[in-house]
């Protein structure tokens, strides 16, 4: 790797995430008034808090999805373990209830053994909304230290020949050794955090190299993306697109597209690289253009039955967060307006309000359509990103405190200035 990118996280003053007054920020679609849009989002957040008050004390592990509307659990967190404590943190920010703070910390502690897990690329999903947020909101340095240890585990998966982070499989397993997936772009912020906290360039350098590889091989001319891209792990030579959760290698799995919008925008904020911002915009423009009038993504934008296929609300929640971030980074209100249309639609048409039995907040998620696994169920990341998105609108300064929405600024010498991110 070439250039030094020492601790290029962002400035405190003038950050693009500066709070926008909710009433001013809440434009929605059609003839709807800003005030009614705000009411819809606030009602959804209130409903989420009410649901979590009822359900959270009885949760016995890490929710991974629902079966007949009840959570099923993983005891080690699988790849989704960070979203449950993350959801509790969002509920804490919205409600101010210390019970959620206590539950979030108790849940996050159970992820401790995963700090040293080198068999997965999902350490950002596991440790950013749980441990990084815990440090930022409590100031307890044990959380910061653990998140850095997780980042150290993650960089063991970097392939310097292909300049990518391997998605799946143990380090000594030749299967899937050259497989890169769009989801990994979301795990890079853990590396940016570790680089900023330690002053060691290696973490952000690897994050940037992976993002540049993804930027080169995933986007198609129309802005759509495949789920998977394969490389020869020995030489690093590209093989071509593929899929696991999409309809085909030439289709566009909607949650993967949403990961890309969010992840490339985050990488722009962490580096100031305009190429990442351009890529985020290209992916966002395709995804927004592919939405049906109900504003809820289908599971794959290019599957044969699209746009009349089954839905994936988790893709909508993730994309709304990315679009809000993208609007802040570009100053383009159309991205914010698209995000608010999605959040309002989710809040009014896709919550579990009509079922006293339901334990989750968001309905109509689809985990893995090709595998017939989790078709229009509830998933923990939908709950998390819905709340994150709503609070980005209603409580942007609180969300910034939790996950750091700051943006890059360069000094006159062209060097990147860093914000010392403290709780």
C-alpha cells in the first residue's frame, strides 16, 4: 500500500452531520406536511421503545430473526450480534431510559469472545454498534480497547495480492478464499475507528484498499451491483461477478445495494476521497430509481418479478440511513427527501403494530430469498437501522454522539485533519 492516511477521521466543527431542525428536515412525499412526517417518525420510534420495553427483559441471546413472530437466538451473535445492543442504544437515546443503557451493556459484554474471531469479515457489524457506541456513550476505555482488538482480527483477513478483505471462511480454509461481497464495505468503519484511536495507518490503509477494489469491480454502468465478486486468491486476479443472496450474478440484491450506498458514503466521510462519494451517488441513484411507488424495496431490483416481488424492509432501512448521510455529504436535498419517503413508508406500513404476538419492530424483511430462508420475517438489523434512520432525523446530535457522523476537512497544505473522537 502506498500513501499514508494517518488517522483521517473528521473534524468536530462544521461536520456535515450538524443537526438539522427536525421540522425543517422532515419533507416527505406527495402533499404531506413536514409536521405530519415528523409525527409519523416519532410515533414509530415511540412504538419501538414500547415494544422493546415489553420484549427486551426476556431476550435470552442475540436475536437473529423471527419464527412465527417470535425471536430466535444465537448465543455467540452469529454475524448480527451487534444489532441488538445497538437497537437498545438507539432506544436509550430516544427515551432517556437507563434500563436500555443497562441492557445494551449487558448484551454487548456477551460479544467479548468474538474480539479474536478471525473467521469472519463481520466484525464491524458485531462491534461498531455495540462496543464502539458503548465507549462513545460511557467513556469506559475497555469498550474502546475491545473494538480495536476486533479490528486487529479483521485485518488478518486482508489479501494483499487482490487488495481485498475475504468475506467468508476460516483463514486456513481454501473454500471462498477469493470471495468478496458487497456487505464488507460496512465493516470498514471499525478499521477507520481503530486507525484513529491508535494512530496506526495500517487499519485505514486496508479499509481504503478494500473500498477501492470494491469500487472498481462492483458498480455496473447503470449503478447496480452484484452481491459477490470472485478473485483468484493466489494471484489476486479478478474472476468475475457472482451471487449468493441475489437472484443471479447479473441481478441487483437490494440489501447489498443499500450496504454500498451507506458504506461508500461512510468511507468518503472517513477519507475525503471524492471517488467514494461519486460511487455512493451512483449506487443511490440506481436504487432510488428502482423503488416502486410504495417506497419499500423488493428483495432484488432485477429479479424477474420486480417490482412486484416480495419485499425486504431491511434494505429500505439501511438505504434510508445511507441516503441521509449522502445528503449531508453532498448538500443535495433530493437524497434526504428520498430517505424520508422510505422511513415514513416503513413507519406507517411495515411495523408490527397489528400483532400483539410480535416481538420485533419491523415486519416484511427477507433474509435470503434464493435459499428460501427468512421470507418476509423480522430481522434485527431492520429494527436497528430503522431506529438509526429515524433518530438521524429527530435527534442527529445524539446519533452523532453514538456512532460519529463527522466529516473530513483538509487544511491548506492538503493534509487531512482529524477529530479526536471522545465520548
